[in-house]
C-alpha cells in the first residue's frame, strides 16, 4: 500500500497540531555551540552593519539578529496555531 505524499501544507498542519503534545516529542537533546562559516563578503557587510548599530562586534550583532529572528518565528508560529484553533471552533 502506497502512502499519500504529504504536501508542505499537510506537514505544517500536522506539526502545528502536535506541537504542544509532549507525548509526540522525544527526550530533549543537548546541543553544543558550533561554528558557522560565512563568506568574506557577508562578514564585511556584518562588520559594517554592526558599526552602524553601535554593536561591540559583528559576531555580537549576528548573534542578536539570529536570536531576534528565532523569537519572531516562534511568535509567528504561535499566532498561526492560535488562528487554526480559532478557525476550528
């Protein structure tokens, strides 16, 4: 028996529906910090933008940008989940 190939939308709906069900999750995983490599041009641009934002260094600025983006993505996902719950009522 072949399974129906899930669309990206189907997968998103499944993940959102099961996100708060802790029985669907495995044990927490500890993640060590890692190195991210950027091209020279990206680093130069990051240095320039860090100076514009009066940030101590480009690595600090990049860290702030990534943390802000993750927070934004989490908020958007939460809003989507709330919208789906409201639409389902």
